[in-house]
C-alpha cells in the first residue's frame, strides 16, 4: 500500500502529537459542560477514537453515517444513511470529521442538526483542512492540519473504501487513482 502513495504528509507520531494538543484544547473549552461528540463515519472513525480517549470529561459518543464523495470527487450532495441520533437537545455538540474540503458535508450535517434538534451549542472539529482556492460552505472550529489541495488517504480516509487502516496520511499516486478496480 505504501507504493501507492507519492508522499507521506503526516506520520503516525506527528498525527498523535497533534491530536493530543487538540484534545487538550477541547478539554479546556468544555470544562463543566455536557458534551456529545458526533463522529461522521466512516472517515473520522480512527481520528475520533484517538481524540476522544484523550478528553477526560464526562461525554457521550455518537456517530452519523453520511457520504458525499464518489471515488476522488465530491458529488456535491450529502446522503444521510440513517436518522439523527436521539437525545441531542440541550447538549453541547462536537461534530467530528476527517477532512474539510468543500465544506458540503459539514454544512449539511450542521444545518440538519440545527433544524431537527435544539443543541446548547454546536462546534466542528476536523483532522485535516484542504487548502482549496474557492470559498467554503462552512469553516471548522478545531483543525488538526492544513494540507495542500491533493487527494489524500490513510488514517480513516479512503479511496473506494481502501487505505483507511494506514496509520499515516499520504497523497495517492495518479497511477493508483486510475488503476482499474
Ligand atoms: P466536503 O464535503 O467537500 O468538505 O468533503 C468532505 C468529505 O469528503 C470527507 O468527509 C471525506 O470523506 C471526503 N474527502 C474529501 N477530500 C478527501 C480526500 O482527499 N481523500 C479522501 N476523502 C476525501
Ligand atoms: Mg470518504
């Protein structure tokens, strides 16, 4: 799988170090509040697991399965695979995703949460933010790393469901993107 990457952007150790910093910041910000983390699946599975175990606050963990990407392109539409988790009213919600690209996904989930529930607050946390050259639908409150505008995989991020289990994040080669499946 390593052969399919043209560069490694963030190694395992650097990812874990940055996640520990984010966890500290979130822990400080949410002292004394009722936090519910909502992980967007499947991409944020690894990130959420590593982040949340470093936040020593009483908190609830929930998840929401959504998709907007097909292969290496955003379709611009967000598909919710199931209804919103129950009992979000009055909670401080922290939405967790793997990567902020166009912002379509985070914006759609945010809208829907605010329309269908009455949370005490809603913030967003992403491991990666892509440096794109047009305006985004939404920004994130907590960001792990800013990365170049390339298609990346690993540490939860996939290409046709592959590479999610890599412990590091890298840029996929053109050859791997265009290889027949
Ligand atoms: P957005 O809706 O355009 O912000 O894209 C966010 C979603 O698209 C993420 O949750 C990812 O699942 C997926 N995505 C965006 N960029 C990449 C990438 O470079 N590699 C893998 N998945 C990506
Ligand atoms: Mg994906």
